[in-house]
C-alpha cells in the first residue's frame, strides 16, 4: 500500500514558493504492535508550519529537509494493532501532510466534537480554538465593558477570541482584510465593530472603533497592525502574543528602530505582553475548553467558518496563500472522504 | 520667611543641562488650617524626574515650565496647623526641590524606618525599595535555583532586587558600570555574579554569568543592555519593566528596526513583559513591604548605599550626572541638618 506525502524540498528565505515542496510516493509500512494505520480525511494547515520550515531557534524542532511536512489531521482508522482503537473510528493525530500514515497509538486521540462536524476538531474545537481559549482565560481575562481587539478576526483563532470577549460582556473589535471577511465578522459573528486593515484610513478607523482604547489585544499577526494598536492600548492592557504571521517571512517594515518606543509604551502604560504556545495551558484548561465550547459549537451558539481545499496535492499552494491572508476561515485540506 | 527652590527653566531635548534649571527665592506663605510648614532635610533625586521635565504623554503630569521641580523629601515639621503632626517630627512629603515648604497635612506621612536612618525612607525603605519589592513579588516571582538579572545593580532598586532574589533562593546576577560599583555589588551585596556593562566583552561576560539563561530580568535601564539580555531569556521568563533610564534622553542606538525580533522573542519563548509603576501595588503590598523589609534594613541584613550631595544648589548637577550613571547608590541631597 502506498502513501502520498508532501515533503520539504528546501528551506525558504522569506515567502515560501511551490518549489520548496515536493510530492513523494512511498510504501506504507505494516503497523507494528501498538501502532495503527490511518487514512487522512482532513489535514489542517496552520501558520505555525512556516516556523517549522525554518531552522531558526524556536519552541519546536524544524522539519528536516526531505522530511514530510508536519501537520495534524482528522483520520479514519483503517487497521488497528492497539486495544484502544477500532477500525472505522474517527481520530486525530500528527500524521503530517500525507494520505495514509502508520502511527503509534499513544499519539492518537479520539475525536469528540459534541455533535459538531468532525473537522472542527482541527479548528474551533482544536488547537486554534484552544489557542484563543487559553490565551483569553489565562492572559487576556476580558472584563465587562472592556474593549477586546483581535486581528485575523475571521480566522479560527480570531473569530473565537471575539466571541469569547462578547460572552464575557466586553466589546469585540475585529480587524480583517477585505470586504467579505469584514462583513462576515460583523454580520455573522456579531462583533461590535470591524476594521479593514487594507483600508488607506485603517489607522483612524481603528482609533474610532476603539474610542475608549483597547484593554485586550490578542496578537496573532504582528507587523504594521501592531504599530497602529500600540498607541491605543490602555493602562494595564493585556497582550497575549500567540502568533506573528505578518513577520514570518522576514522583517520588512520601516527602517527606523521602533523598539525603544515599544519598551517605553510597555513601561508608561503598565502593559502586559505575554507570548504563549497553547500547550502551556493543556493540563490546566483543555478539559474545560472541550466541555465548555464543544456543546456551544454543536448548538450553533459559537460560530466558525472553514475554508476547505480539495486534494493533498493542492496543500502547498493553499498554505502559501494563507500566509498572505488568502484563506477565509480555518484552512483545511480534504484528503479523502469518509466511508 | 523665604524658601529657595529649583524650578524648571525650560524643557530639555535629550540630556538636560544646568540651563534647564533656575534657582528662585520666594516668600513662604503662612500655613492655613490643616497645613504644615516643613524644613527639608533630605531631597530624593530619581530618574523618573527626567520624565516630568518633558511634556510627552506619560502616567503623570509634567512639571510646568517655571514650576518647582517635583520630588519627595524627608523633612522636619517646623510649624503645624494639623492635629496629626507636631513640630519637631520627621515626616516625608512631596515638597519638590526646595528648602522649606507649606503643604496640606493630608499629603504628609510619618517616617517609620524601624530604627534605620530616616534617609532610608527615600531609598531602600521608600519608593525605590518598594519598586523592587512590588515588581519582584507580583511580576518577577523568582523561584529557587532560578537566575535573576538586574541592571543598575548598585542602585537603590537594583540592589534590593538582587538581595530579594537571593533571599528567595535564586542566583543574583548584577550589571553595573565601572569597577567600584561592580566590586560593591559582588563583595558588599554578595551577588552571585556581576558584569560591567562598560566592558568591551560585556556580551560574552553576561552570557557566561548567566550560563543557565535568565528567568527574571528586572528592567530598569533599557537601551543596549536589553539587547544583550533578550537572547539569554529562558522560556517563561518574566520581565518587570520599571524604568528605562538609558532611553530617557532620546532613542539613540542602532538604526535598524529591532522591534520585529523583539516581538518574535516574546512569542517564541513565551516571555512575559510587564510595565509597572509602584503605585499599582501600594494598596496590596506596601504594608507588608514596610513590615518585612524595615527590620531587615535596621538589622543590617539588607544592605543599601546612599550617595549624599550637600546643598540644594547642587541638585541640578547631581541629577544630570545620575542620568549617565554618575551616582553610586541612592542619590540624596542634604538640604539641611536636623536640629
């Protein structure tokens, strides 16, 4: 039996291109004791993967050149040599970008989405959703009447950040790129305000939308949006920093040094900046997240949006487009259909 | 009766000079009901005063041009029209830079230094000491075996930061400018290591002194020291930011933009940067600070150093020198002798 996988052909400098990926066909090994064979249904594509393509020091090891691109997937169990799993069950695992995988059963988890579609286990009820949840519960801690701003507001992290803010009685101000995304954030998700970061008057529009300043800014993009947010942050503002997608492909931006001004703002306004990776909160908050948010998603009280690309071979292009905001909603690759 | 005071003659751009200050003699008004007349004994000179000379937006109002320079002093009560104070008592108050002042009794506090000299109410047992204490208790939270680094380590904030770190079982690494200060930090204060930031090999010396990385960096200088500290910060490092003296006189430094790299470090290592002004913790921690640290200072178990300049007329020069690290210990002006 063969598996098709997408490997890292070479390390990109700046924005990755199609040439940094290569499709390979290899024989799938037979599962050993306590291993299972999985058929990938949905593969998740996420901004963190850009970090794995680089060998800069980070919180996780890079993908080796020639290695299969890392990624989490929702899968069907084809064959099981573990007492924990039966064939036909739906599970999630770090299979990488491939059509089939043999993995250790210890690294596989059953999917329970409380009745919501299984694909949500990679989005609003998976790591992106948990990133929003952990960052808001532990660091952001929005209070009633406060203003919470978030960029990439139509995305899987940002959309939940805003909805959690509103559930806590705070005002949610979304930042998104383009009319369709902004309309969705305002009309579908019900954010109190939305600002298009592509607008030539973005700076003044953001200031108007945040007339009382910003108490929580959930930082998942970095770059020039941060420059406009910084002057609006109130005293004691909290800034959970979970991602900097605008900076992943190189420094870019202005040539003058903005660091001293940034540090001054942290000091003068008693700001609280806190980087985090969601795994930090797994032990303390993951169970509550699933129990609290799962039923809300299943009942439609928390909304989400998926952007599904058909076919593993289209994963590299979709991933590259995502890095420039080309997706609209949680980006997934449908690798196979169930059953 | 006359008072001599030092007023802000004009707003400096960059480093202040003697010309930005002016000495004035004025008549002292008679105290009204609930006011008291004070004779200044010790005036405290502190880096925050540079901020008050500027009209940039900050957490406190600037001193108006022509107004008396702001400052806290330890004073003797000359005349009291308040039931709370008797003449001859030693108090502290925001008199400004002057020899005599009439102030509202509600803004005056008795000095209790648990037997330590009354001047310590402006240093190790005053706002600088409390800045160290509040920042460490609430934000830094050093644990046993961790490494705590602090700049301006011979100063009133830094010296207590390091001593509190060692009392919590952590390693204290001091950064100071010049041999005398470094010797004092190592031999007198007993820090585990000290590094001279004027050394041409400062970067590698700091890395050696912090071989296990830095878990808490108490930021009170900013500028190029921060550039060398940032790469050494461990995952989950806490950075209380209470001052940026190296940046108060203008941006300076390199021309390339270090902000994106700074934000990446915050993200990748889950760093926690937190600006603070000590007043934030007054209600929750000031009483404990006095009760806990006062007796330790009085018994000599917490050490401190004062740098006393004689005569109010010498305050401007002393203040200007302090901004370049010219003082050695808590800078005080002896305005008058007691009795």
